[in-house]
C-alpha cells in the first residue's frame, strides 16, 4: 500500500490543540484519536458493557435537556437514536480506548460524545468530522462534565451487571448448597479443627456453614448495592453544578430510572460523589467477603475429596475430564482449582480498588478507570466461576459413606464424650493409650479400668455427639 493510498484512509479533524488524522470510516474524533496514540499501554480496553451503560447516561441527559427546551428536539432525538444503537451493541467497534488513560475517564466521555455526534450528523446527511448541527460538547455533553458523567456511568454499569449476573449466580450457589444439604442430611462424619481430628458433625451441618457464609455475604452485598444507586450527575466539574440545573438533574434521574428500570437517586453530596468513590469500595469490599467464602468452600471440598484412596476421600467429585497427561485414570478437582484461582486474582483486584479509592486528591478522584475496570472484572469473573463451580462440581458431589464411617470410627476425638463421666485427665490418658498402642478407644478405656464395655458404648455414641444438648 502506497503512502498516498494510506493517506486517503484518513480524514483530518481539528481540536483545540491542532489537526489530527482519524480513520476515515470510524465515528470517533480527534480527542479519541489522540488518546489512542498517547496511551498505547497494554491490551485492556474500556469494557464494552460500560460503554453501553454510558450510552444510557447520554440518552437520559438528552431526554432531560429536550424536556427543558435546552436541546432542539430534532437534534435530541437523533442523539437518543444513536445512544440506542450503542446500547444495542451496533457500534461496538467505535470504542477502542485503553483502560490506562486519564483517570477521570474524560477521553472515554469524549469518545461517546464524538461517536454520537458523528453518527447523528451522518444520519442527517452531513460528513464525519463536520460536527454540525450536532456538536460533541455543546449537545452530547450538554449540562454535563466528564467528572460527573463518568462516575454516574460507573454506578449504572456496576449496578446493572451486579443485578443481572452476580445476583443470579449467588442464588444458583445458594440453591445448589441447599440441595446438597438435603441430600447429606444426618450423615455423621469426623469434624476437623487445626487440620486435626475433632468431634463429630454431620455433612449437612458442615455444608450448612458454607450456606450461611454465602447467605451472609449476599446480605452484605445487597446493603452495599443500595449506595450504588446514588448518582453523581449534576455535580459537573467540581461538585458545584456549574452549567447545569436542578431541573436537569431531576429530569435525568427520572429518565435513567425508566431506561434502566432501577431506582437510581440523586447523590446527596456531589462533592463527595466526584472526589471519592467509597460506595464502589464498599460494594467491592462486600463482594470480597463472598470471594473469601468461595475460596474456603472450594478448598474444603478439594481437601475432603483428596485421594481417592490415600487422602481423606469423604467426598467424591464428578469426573469431568482426565487429570493427568502421564498418570492414567487420575481425576483432579479442577473446578475447585479454577474458582480458587479466580478468588486469588479477585482479592488482588479488591486491594487495588482500596488503594485507588484512597487516592482521591482535592475535588476529583483520578483513578476512575481502574476502579471501573477492576469492579466489573470482579463481578464478571466471580459470577462465571460460581456458576461453573455450582453446575460442574457442587451439584454432583457424592458422599463416600464407607470412607466417612471408617474415618469416624478411627477418630480418637470421640473420647471427648467421656469428659463428663471420667474427667478430662483420664479421658486424655485413654486417647494417648489408644494412639500409642494402636488400639481402639474402647479397649484403652477398659484396659485402664475406667469403664466397662457397656458403659463405653452407652456414652461414646456419635449420634449423641452432634447436638449441643
């Protein structure tokens, strides 16, 4: 391809700095192009789901401005039309910017404004880059600033994706655990503390602990979710609301409620909403408690299924795929490993969010793009991992009753039931003698003349040991 041919593939646009060459068929403009050229950092792009949420914000702003007669109805309807196309995924190829850009998200805001203006003007028979009659700043950004629009779109996108994919995934995990609890009811097994044998429990009690971890995490997430519903829109540049109005904000909130079918509200303090992001930190923190729960549950299940012959072996996991390239017949706990790795990754993203949230300086937190990227990734990966673990592992776990019974009978901690009868010191002697001489607890108690056979059998009954009363 000749240089002359290459030059014809571009159009020339102008911004406040000067001329910029923009790919001829792309709807973005000069500011988007400058960002593409100035931030060639990694391969992480602003998530397209966020772009669609941002289009919802632009649509709501246009609706409010039309209602206030600030925006010409014809131009406003064209803006709305393009926003709908973006929301439907028809213009995904026109949003190429890196996550690692300006921390306010200004360049992505302008990416939206330029695409909406160019596509809208094209629909009206105008050339790309002409920006007449629709202008990116004057019309698409009317009554707005990147500093309030971007965090508004952050809250919209996080709220929607949490409701649409995270909440159903959690409910799936809860239902699966509830089903396993019913299946495992009253199967008595060895309890374990410090990775050592402890007093008996039932599998449904053990899984009931897991279920409560998940349910309590979900409660925390729902509480934190409520804070995401407060939007920064109307604060504009620094929180004062310059170049906008209370009527615009009210119209915007009403419009975004209709567009999203979510009960969004106006932020009570725009200075806070722009300069800090504690609601997002609070939300990611609550999600992190679920991450921690999932990590524990997956590791417990992996250990309980260890073996199958030389480990604990109390649970049998589904055989989804061969586990080794060299050892025939080996099956590994791959779903447990997958969700555990996801959890480790997400704990790191949460820590990144914590640092990013702590670094808001004066009237703006300039870490918005990384906060957005991390939080959406946390939700997406955790939701997928939970569904995979629930459907491909947890749902089809089977209790190995033979191994469970063997382990239970071999446990020295059944001796705990003797404490009320013979005291802690004598019970310790029984346990030590049984362990040292490799005999049963019953034989040890009889040899020490602390109990006879009948007394021992009456007291040391695992069924009586799984209840506190």
